[in-house]
């Protein structure tokens, strides 16, 4: 449902406020009118309640003496209310200078809306048109109409009123510009508040997603290092307790395809486990779930999670748990394989694979965190300028453009993380062969550069790509993204370390039916020792900022997967 800003104004200014809102075309702004009685008696909250529309998230009330009765606390069931007291009611439609000058001349001020119903207003005062002249002439020298152009019959109406009260009439054309500017400021302030709230919520959601990914990857590394099945189960329990905080947790081992009930488990849960014939089901209490740990068709165990601390989140918890069961089953299977096998090669390979996965995810996670931090800083700066009344419309446009750019950067890197995890899941857990696709190398490189964001500042690092825009190959996009990501980040982190500027040059072309990629930078270069070991796993020249797997991954992709040479 669309959130709305509700602007409430006096009946004398109803035509101006309504026409200004319609002219601006704000889809999320509604206007309503309260009775015009100039504070006799003042407005009450219950009168305003009847004017609120569904979806109203903020209320702005314009007026002067009529608002005197609203000084108390806003009712609890009201949306936030902003009372905009006017020093002079006619400041809503005309510049203060014009209004003050007319008052000084002894003018009786009117709007087209008041003039349209002038006979009724005289009747409310207890006069007939014939009796009103003495009353008006006692305190006014002339009638002054601020013509906003919303009533086409004002000329005839003004003449009739002038004749009735015996006062000359002045018509000042002010149009709707003043009221539009007044309302535009109100609407922009409301939209800014919404943008700030949305920005904070988006940043919070992205931080939570990034934290979930990082936590999962950390636990994956622990699971991969488990040498015994008991260690793997303990790590799985820690993972489940950390994410779901259940009061009851079991991991039942399986023998001959059936769960072994050798734990102190309640009768209702025991029965539910015995009847489990799918990958999952809810527990009898409805406050947890049962999961089967499968590797292919082999049942390795059953996890029981019950009495969740926050059962209202059970759907989200279940989806996250299902995403982890394959990795948990893999950890248990590898622990059993290590126990059976003399050689530890399989576990060592898995450890390198998981570490490589963590290395691959490290770059988009870092870029996403930098973008989120930048977005937070820009929001704080804009809020400060707004608080100091220095914010301009240009500032807001710049901020919104920056929000779109940083949010796009965060989303693209989260998508990159999701793609990496999906590839990891398909290849390592499900054992599937990825399908090749047609891709353009230059587009791939440009996407990698865009995803790196501030890690590749354009004012410090220049990148030249010499590649035919139409050059297409049939390959794996994720592998080429990994190659160029690792090459570029190696240049930035190692080649340009301690330098203010750097140049990266790439030439991509086909020659004799083969794809040739020539990558270089003008960095500090490689010593003979580093050249000899650059493709070794876990070799790095900077232990504080590197895992030593980037070029090893590139080497494996180019030589083993592509059958090429580097």
C-alpha cells in the first residue's frame, strides 16, 4: 500500500491547496479541508481524525488561531503530525510583503474561496448584504482580493460585494506560485525523511545479508576442517544454535538407512522422526522443523530443531537451514571418508576449495561493505546540512544519485556472492556440470570493473581495454569474472601498493583459432622468487591482506578447466 502525506488546510484556502497539489501531480500527497471558523472554537483532534485517509503516514496542518486547541499531545493512534502555525493566514497564498502592505492600507483580505461564498459568510456574522456596509466601513478602507486564479467568477463576485458593503475593491493577481512553493517544501522534507528511513532500512538489510553470508562461509571453513564426525556435528550444532537459537536440538545418526534413537528424545518427536519421508517437516509443536541430511540418495543423519526462540520467523529459518543441509551433509560425509581413507588428500582438496570460495567472496563482500559505509557517511552529511538549514535541492539530487549508485553497487556484489555460492553448490555439493554460455569478453571485463566500485578509483587507477566489442566466446561467465577480478585486485593490492597512481592495460584478441589475453600493469613488478611461486597455493607477499589463492585459482581455471596456458 502506498504511503501518503496528508495536508489539511482551512476552508478559506481549500481551492488553493487542492489545485496546487493537483498541479504538482504528487501521487503520494492528499489534501483535505477543515471548517473555517478562525479559532472560534479551535480545532480538536477528533475533527482531524475524520479527515485522515487510509495509508496516511504523516499529517501536516496549516493554520493560525484555529490550531490553538491542538497544542497538547498527539493521540497515540495518530500518524506523526506537524503543525505549521502561520504568522498570518494569508502568508499561505501571497508573499508576506504584499499581505502586510494590504493590511497597513486598511484592507479587508480575501481569497477566491471566501469570496465565492461571501453572502454565507455575512450571514454567519449576523448581517444581510444591506446591513453589512456600516460594519465593514468601521474597520476597513478597502476590499483586497488575492486572486490565485482558481475561481473564474471573482470579478463579478468582487463587484457585488463592493457594492454591498460600500468599499472600493482591489484585485491582486498572485497565482498559485506561492502556495506551490510552500507545499513543495513540505513535501520535499517529507520525502527526504522517507528516503533517510528507506536508506537506513536498506543498509540494515544489506548488512544483515552480508553478515549471514560471512557467517556461513566461516562455518563452512570450520566444517571443511573437521577431521572427525563428532567435530562436524558439533560445528553443525553451533551453526544451528547461532542462527536459530532452538531450545531443543538433536543430530541423529543413521544406520542401514534408519535414524538411531539412542538419545533422550520425547515420544512425539520420536514418532515424527520415524514418519519423516521427505527432506523436511514441521515438528508436532509447530515451533521447529526436522531435516534430513542427504548426499545423493544416501541418508547421513536427521537434524531435529524445536522450540525456536522466535517461532514467528520459522519460514525464514527453514529456508536458511535447507540451504545449509547440503554443506552439513558434505561435512559429515567427508569426516567419514577421512576416517576410512589413509590419505587426507580429499579433505585437503576440500579445504583449499572452501578457502578459495572464501577468497572469491572476499572481494565483493569488501566492495559491498565500503559502499554501505559510504552511503552511511553521505546520509549523515546530508542530515547535518538539513539540520543546519543549508541543504539545497541540488544537495538532495546529488544524494539520491549517490544512493542509487551505492545501492546498485551493493546489489551487484550481493548478486556476485549469490552466483558464487550457487556455482559452489552446483559443482561441489550437487556434483553438476555447469553449462557453457555465449558471452562477450569486453562486457565481462566491464562488469567486473563496475562491481569493484571504490576498490578501483578512476582518479588513481586507469584501465585500458583493447578488445573488439563483438568478440564472443562460448565459456563460463563466472570463471572469466573470477580471472579478471583476481588479476585486477592483485594489481591494486600488490602492484600499486604504496603508489598514488597506476595503469592497467588489457589486450584481448583471437589468433589462429585461440583466444589471447595480454594483461599487464605498470606496478612494482615481480622478483624472480615471486615469479617462480606466483601460482602456488597459499603463497602471498602480503600475509596481512592476502590468502595466497588468487593466482592459484586463475592458474587452475586457465590450465585445468580451459586447457590453456598462462
